[in-house]
């Protein structure tokens, strides 16, 4: 389930108690959208645009906060609403929409992204329209829907250097995480180039500081990539935003981004034909079951509000892949990576892997520091029964 339904509608009393006991539940009063690539300014070409914000819900939004953020993570000043501003705040009643135009006429091109914050309960959506004018003529105009930040995305990619066709991406490592979840922080975004046959061609990590943003072409990210057709899968421990862009000559188009990883490329169940069983009790960090990796574990959240903990050792720079498979199970898994110091928020979390009609979880991330880590599995609704079964798969590369 989405976090919003967990935090909004279900068990408010239980939630309040669990927040106090830091049991991994999240109070939320704001939600976010990201437009992962903004640009404005330049002499020729000149870039400008507008963000159209709509409240599609039946609740008024007391405050919608549109923030412009530069690639270095600092506030980005653009011309909007009659002055130089780093963002706009406004109320948006149900059904209303508002345009936020921006430009940087006469100034060098600035790049960054936009973050839109609004209260839980409002259904705010947004679209970016970007215009590029060269020699007095419009050469490109693209529309891009605002994205709900997440930690797994996939998009189509094509590179053909002979015809000048390039694919680029821009990643925004902004402050999109919910309260009582990992603070926005520096993190590595794992970028996997996936062949048409579903195998991984190459993997790399885009390291971004807190609130930073980076646009990059695939042939820069994957050195010398001159000819490619397939997909790009991106994952990180905490929520981020990504846009894919196709460029041919001076024409730019935005690519559709889908939620979820290109799962099959990372699925290694076939390499461990016989799963191990979980060993209870594993309900607390001190009782965590120690895993030898790679691991394929079968378990169950067999009683209400149970947690299962598993312990791993990891070193900085390793890529962790950890996911649950809950086919034919009642479990709606919720997977977090934590340190044994439980006072800290989790290092990473994933509820939904983003695949259609799936409630299982997927984490793929760069480990930032040597240490002992705990993987915790719970049911999203704190339910449990012998039918709440799962498989957990964990590897480090
Ligand atoms: Ca269990
Ligand atoms: Ca347990
Ligand atoms: Ca889930």
C-alpha cells in the first residue's frame, strides 16, 4: 500500500503509539511532487517555461509550496510572478489550477529541479511545459508530468551516435521523504543499463549530495556508449526523482518514466534453488537472524504486528539488492534497512516495488559505510497470519 493510506486512514491511535515507540511507522502531514529537470535563461537558445499546478481532489490545499532548486542543492532564483524568486507559496482550493511561469531573460542558463509540497489529503498534480527558442523560432516544446518521488524507476533508452540520437537523464536527490523516515541525505543512485533480453549490460552509481541534481547523457554515464536500445533502471535507498530525455539534433523530447525496477534483471531466485527457512525468534534487533550472502529465505509474518529481523555485514561501496516476493501470500511487505542503533531512522525503506498489482518490496542501493545492518520485514497494516508468507532475497555486489 502507499504510505499515505497507512498514515492517513488506518489505525490513527495505533500509529500515534507506534511513532512514540519508534516502531517504523510514519506520521505524515506533507506530500511531494518533483519536476526533475528545470532550465531557464540563455541567449540563443533561450529556455523558459511554466508549471501548471492543479488541485484535482475534493479537499482544499491550504498551502502549495513550489520551490526552485539549483543543481548544487541551493535555492535557484528565477523570474516568476513579477519578481526574482526561489519559489512560490499559494493556497489552491479544490478544482483550482494555477500557472507558475518562469524565465531568466538575458542571463546565462541555469539548471535544477522543482519540488512541490502540499498537505496530505489534497490531490495536487502538476505539469511542466518547457520551451526552447532559437533564432527567434520555437525549436522545442515539451510537457512533462510531475512525478511522485520513489526509489525505483525504469525508462526506455536509445542511443545511436551515427544519427546523433542521444538519451539523457536528470536525477533530483531532493527532500521528498516522509517524516520519521530517512532524512534527505547524500546517496548513490544505482543506474543499470538493461539489454533488450533483460540482462544487465552495465551498472554505475550517480553519487549526489543532499538536495543535489544532476543531468547527464548515457554516453557520459556509461563511457562511450554509442549504440544501444533497451531500458534504464534506477534505484536508491530513499526517494528521488528522475526524468529521461531524448535528443536528436536540436529537438528534445521527454521520455515516459515508469515506477519500479526492471525486476527480472535483478531477480536471482534461480541461482539458489533451495531456500532456507527463517529461524524464530527474530522479532527484535538483538534476535536478528544472521545471513550468509547471497541468501534466499522463506518466512512468514505469522502473528499480528510481527517483525522479522535479518543481519548482514556490508562494506562501503557495495551494492545491496534486497527484495521480497509475496506471490500467493496475504502479506503486504514493508522492507527497511536499519543500523543496530535503533534510535536512528532507517537507512532505506521500500513498501511497494512499483510493479503493477504487486505489494512486495524492492531495495537496490549503494552502501555508504562499513558496518552491520539489519533488514526488517513487516506487514504494511501490521497484520499477520500463517498465510502472510514471503521470500526474502539478499545479495551484495
Ligand atoms: Ca517470522
Ligand atoms: Ca519474527
Ligand atoms: Ca508493500
